[in-house]
C-alpha cells in the first residue's frame, strides 16, 4: 500500500508478497541503488531512500528487514541475502525491492557495457573542437568533415555512421536545409547547435521517422512568428561572409558540447535499450541565454508526412512595419 503525503515525501508500507520474495530470492545478479539515490535513517528511526529526483521514500520495515535490505543494496546478490522465501524478513525485503524497482531507483551493480558508435562532426568552431574531445573521452569514434562532404561520409561503405553533429556559429539556414535532406534521406540521425542573437541553440536531435527534422523546426518557427519575412531575411544575413563570427564564451562552449554528447549517448543507449522517455530532452529545441544564463526548452513535433510546405513569399516588408508586436 502506498500513501502519498506530498511530492517530496512518499511513504511505502511493503506488505507480504510471496511471489515478489520468491522472484528476488532467485536473482543472482548484484543490484544497488541508482546513482544519486541514498539509503539512510532519520533521527527518529525511520528508514528512508532519497531518490535521484529529490524525493524521499519511507520504507516501514522492521529493523532486521531493513538491515537485510541494506545488505542487498550494498551489492550482495538477493539470492544469497534473502535465503528461504518463507522467512518473514525475506518476504518483507522482497516487497521493499518491488517498491524500489517500481520507483526506478534500482540499478545493476556492474556498470553497463560502454557505448560505442561513430560520430561525424561538421563545423569549424570551438564547440566542434570540444565535441570531438568529449566523444573520444566517452569511447566514441569521430570523423571531422565539411558539411558538403557529409553525404559522401554517409555513403562510405567502410564506415557505419551512427549520428551527424553540426556545430556552427550563426545559423547556416541554407546549408542546413541541404544537410537535413541528406541525413533524413539516408536515415541517419543528426544533431546541431548554433547561435542567434544572444542565445545558443541546440537541436532538436533529428531521428528520421521518430523526431522533428530541421525543416520541421524551421517551418514551425515561421508559422509561429509575427515577423516571418524578417526572420527569413535575418537567417540569410547570418550566412553572409562579411558578418563577424559568432563568439562562444569558453564556459558556454564546453557546456553546449557536453549537452550534445549527452544527447548522442542517450540516442545510442536508446538504440540498445528502447526507452522513449530517454529521448525527451534530446529531441526538444533548447536555448541558452548568454546574458541571463537561463535555459529554455520547447518540444517540437514532426510535421505530418506529406504536408504541403508553405511558401516563403510573405510580400513586401516596409520600414514602417518594423518594430515589436
């Protein structure tokens, strides 16, 4: 039975569950609490698990059952720690483990196999340099190439590319529309980061057939804008050769590169063990304001297949119309 007192304090009272105890008694793999979770006793003697989400689970167990549960959570396989399933303590511990598993706070003691994959990185800025370094530290292979050469890299039969990541300064709208088509047609995921104004933008991570493409994002931005013609014109201006290069503060550079690598690892991990929630962040459009240090996140849905793309002829734009709406 579960009684919720508030979002930060949940009391679980494990009831006898012989089936649960029997299942755990047959588990020979060692388990522990997930990273960021901790077991502790309060000053008044209550047994509590702090979850990675910052919530607290109170387990109302007898002292002996709590001690045996702690032995399991310290890495002793349940099959050894629980013993006979008819033992009252074992039944209580099995029920407690059921609760912790349902709350998602249990993890294998042995770390999962290290992820592998090949990342094609395009872009010349400092974020790309950080990205290549971090992918190497994560155990991933990477290849640098110009955006125009991505298609050839994807066609290389000797190298299986798992994801393309484009790191640019100001938004290269024209080039990214072409890159979007290349990656989507090849069925290869691709990610991106860029600058617009005082904001550093990421994503959404495009997984063909599963999440929004760059073209989807672009069209949704135009549809939502009160100034679509000006928005298109500003994108075009950002691609002009005489525009000063975007400045990436070193700390922001490292943070954006780290976020990109985290998204790539989430993608590769999801491919190994499908979990839709694991991609919720990576497939959102995120922005970091360099002035306020404030993050924003916007989910972006892919446009329905076969939808008629609107044109970009928004008519004349007069100087008198410029301003804020």
